[in-house]
C-alpha cells in the first residue's frame, strides 16, 4: 500500500491504464482471429476485414499498445496468407 497520496493516485491510474490496454489488446487479437476465420470461409469478406485489421494494428503500434515490429509481423503474415489463398483460387 502506498503511503503517499500521489503514489495512491499513480497506482490507481496505472491500474486503469492496465485494464484499458488489456481490453484493447484483446479486441485486436479478436479482430485478427476473425480475419483468419474469414480467410477460410469467404475471401471477399476477408479482404475487407484485412484492411480494417491492418488499420487497427497500425493504430495500436502508433499508440504503443503493441510493438511496431509485432504489428508489422502480424500484417505480413495475414497478407501473405490472403495472397496465397487468392493465388490458389485464381
């Protein structure tokens, strides 16, 4: 337990930020999973979901929610997977 009032405030803020960040990371993971499932079922829907996913990954990286290299890696893997699917279907 913090003894100083400012330390109590900082601890409370840290807790709020931790919960918010965890929630946002969870939403991001869910969006990536939805995109992957869409790739298996409907390629056209996957394309539209992928643009949204890429936008959200870029935003998360710019805000520091995830590392920029992690965002780049996820985007690259999703794009590669979609390109392979469209090449096979073409």
